[in-house]
């Protein structure tokens, strides 16, 4: 079952840290990962980075997390505990 994941990092997370994370993931290959349907990065009202994603399954999200977490730690982002919810419906244009 598809899931939606929302990351609200602990403390400040900048666009520079986000961009570096994406650069490293792309450089390592396999990004975007299998199962990631949609990824969006946006700024909160206080200017901190937030990320929302739609995944095909929890398993695929978990497998990618094993690759992602060391990169986030290296660039200084503490992702906190992501909010994960099962998707009831998706409507595409």
C-alpha cells in the first residue's frame, strides 16, 4: 500500500544542506530510488526545509532510509521522526 511521508527536521535545516544531500545521493547513483513516486521540498513559515514524499510501500521507504540516514548525518540534518501515513486516494492531473 502506498504511503505519504513528511519530514520535519529537528532544529534548522537549510536549503544548502538539502541541496548537498540531493547532490550526494545523485552522485552515489540510484536516485531517485525505486518506489519513490513523488518528492517535494518546501520551506516552512520560519524558512526551514521540509520534505514530503509519496512511496509505493513502507518497505521501499525503509530500504532507502538505510542509504539516506548516513548522508543526512554527514551534512548535519537531524530528520527527526518522519510522519508516515497510508494513502487512501491519489488523484493525478
